[in-house]
C-alpha cells in the first residue's frame, strides 16, 4: 500500500491507498496475524533517466529538489521539447539498469531526497510505514528476465507486434478478441505486469505469504485480474495463496471531478494536510483555555483526523466528494464528533480521579437501564466488527461501529449521571421511569440453560453479556428490599417493557407444536401464562429449527 512514484511528490491520489492499507494492516496485526508491510514504491524506469539527466546537467541542489513537482515538470518539458536531452535521458536509463556506479550514486541521492518527502507525509498521517517496509520496483529487477523465461517454458508466451504477451481465454475485448498481458516490450524493456508477476513469485517463495492484499485504485482492476490469472497458470503462486485487489474509488472535488487545486494542478498531499491543520486551528481560535502549543497539537489531531476519517468512513470502493465543511463538523459521522465523545469519556475518568487501566470487571450493583444496556451491547460487538474489517478489508465497518458507539455513549451520558447519586436513588429513578416491574418467579438457571443452545452464533457475544447480567440480577433479588422488583431482559425487544419468561422448546412451527418439558402445545402454554400473569403473550420471533422465545408484556 501507499506505493508512491518517487519521481514526484506524494499527491492527494496517494491518500486512499496509504491510509486504507495502514488501517487494515493495524487491524490484522491487532487480531494476531503476522503482517508484512510492503511499500511498492516506483523508483525505476524511463522517467528516472530523465530526472537523473536533469539532475546532472543542472547541478541541482537540495533547495531545488525541495520542490520535486517543479523539478519533474522542468525535466519533462525538456524531454518533450529537446531531442538531444531525450536521447541522453534514455542513455541514462541504460546505465542505471546496467549498474553503472556513478549513475547509481546519483540515483540513490535522488531517491533519498524523494523518500524524505514521503516520510514527512507519513509522519503527519500517523502511518507506520518506514524504510524497512520498502520493497521498490528496483528490488525485482534481477527477477524480471527469469519470469519471462518461466512463462516461455510453460508455453504461455506469444509474440504480438514484436512484444511478448500472455493471452488467456478468460480475457477478451468487446469485439471478442483476446486481451494481451504484455510482459516484455519490443525493445526488450519490462513492464508493470512483469514486476507484479515477479513480486507474486517472491511473496510466495520467499515470504511464504498466506494472503496478499493490494491497495490500488479501481482503475487497475483488469490489470490485477490478468496478473493474478497469469501467476496461477504459471505456477508462481501456490493454490492456497490468496491474492486480493482491494480496490478503491476516487476522491473528487465539489464539481464531481478528480480533486485538483483551483488552478487545475494536482494537489500535493502535504499541502492538503497543512491546510487541514490551518482550518482546524481557526475553529479553535476562540478557545481561550488553550495555550499555543496545546492549540497546535489539538489542531493537528482534529485536522488530520478529519481528513483520514472522512476517507475511511466511506465504503472503500466508492468515490466521494472532498468537503472541508462536512469533515470538520462536530455533528454527524465525522472525526471531530468521535473526538468530542472520547474527550467526554476521559473527562469522566479525570473528574472521578480514576485511571481507566486500573478498572477491573466486577459484579453489577443494580439493573441496567436502557441506555446502559444498548451501550454495553454495542461494546460487545467490537471483536465481531474487527473480524469483518479483517475479512473484507473494509475499514468503514469500524468507523460505522465507532460512530454508533459514540451516539450510544452520548445518550448514556445524558441519561445516566455516573458521578453523583447513590444506588438507591438510581433504583428509585428507574421505578419512576417504569423500568422496574412486578415480580414474577422465574428459575434463572433454567431460563439460561434453555436459552444458551439456541443462540445464533452471530449474537453469541450479546447473549454471553446478557446472561452474565441476568444471573447477577437474579442472585441479588433477595438483597433488594422492594418485593416487587423484577429483572427484565431483552433480545430484539426494548428492555423497558419486555421480559423473556422462558424459551419455547417445541420442535416445530405452529400453535400445535408440543414442548417436550411440559407436554403442552404452544397455544395452551401461552393461554396459561396469560391467565396466570394477566398479561398478553407475544412471540419474539422464531429462531432456527422452530425454537421460539415467549415474551410476557406486563
């Protein structure tokens, strides 16, 4: 992921690959996977002959190279307009590829300067890519000819207009003609496809990878499909090696076209990130409680966070409109909204004098109110969400989860004062709000024993949480002075009025299904419950194999 072309500075087009790849890598690592990050930088080819010639003939210094974009434009103009310069540039490429020491030394100086630009951007973004993660195009240079020879030995190469190509039946143009995957040009030069095939071979043979993720924009979809297919047919990748093109859409301007500056030029990524910090700082300008250093730190967190989250919160494959006002808003699914929620959480700990890491799980001293329970169940979905992100390489799942979690926390914060009041005050408040119900004798262990075997796997964490809570409440019933206290529990129903009384174990659907424990039909069972509790019986819904939860509404 990231994979900038070192001939130029990173621009806004590099943002998505860099931060999406970084986010997925972090999640995979958190889940215990061994993650090998590879930054497939572009550091080879004709354009570097052009730049090296400009570098040599102008005696470019560090000041001139501080703006790589301007340096590249100047060199490109000379290459286009000066045939002599173009010829010398091509000769420089030959020297570079043949290992000429002087040319390689100048090339390395240029690469180091360009990498320093990238590292500044990575530092701003908080992305963990370093030089140890580099696996440049040049690293595969000695592997390219062996790739061509291996394809030849497999009988996969055909000559077409002087170029060597792989033709596979599964790839055809609109007119039905086969589409070529060119691996060697007429003059003997290699292409991106050759390098990508060599990279697959390396990752299979040397790294022994199980899964390889490519975070490259959607326009390269056909290229990767052809490369993956050719690698499979050539035997460069063992059958168990997963190769996934994690494509992404484009970042667009307000006009719906690729994001550009007002003058129509490509926007440097570092300039975009600096602008984000300036805009965030202007929002904080009226805050008199921050010193200059603190305001700068907060502006960086808010500004950079806003840019990253605005991107990561969108489905990876979709295009999106870049909108400063929307991404810096404290309302809606934005980084500032989540940061505000996080600040509130930390303020509770700070005011209470509590260090979060010092907290240990403990038994509850009162029943959960609606806002607490919704918040707790959302927290229980965290691992499930991470698994989805890791499986599908879609960070927006985690963003959506965090946004919902923040919303649930905000409701909890508004309805549940956690720093004042005592337990009895809380219980009295619950009774006044209708959360406490008349007591019904229920065998908690029987209820829990019935419930567990029929919980759907996707909801098991929710069940585990609810079960622990329910058991704790039943154990405390005798300690609560109010004889009318009852414990309510929810699965798919609002906790303020729903009580699961038991779980129906009938083996079939319909009112005549018989419970093997009581020998009663469901209809008769419901009738007796209704008479006993003067209540209306409803069914919460049918789970697999006809096992139905019977819910008593009081």
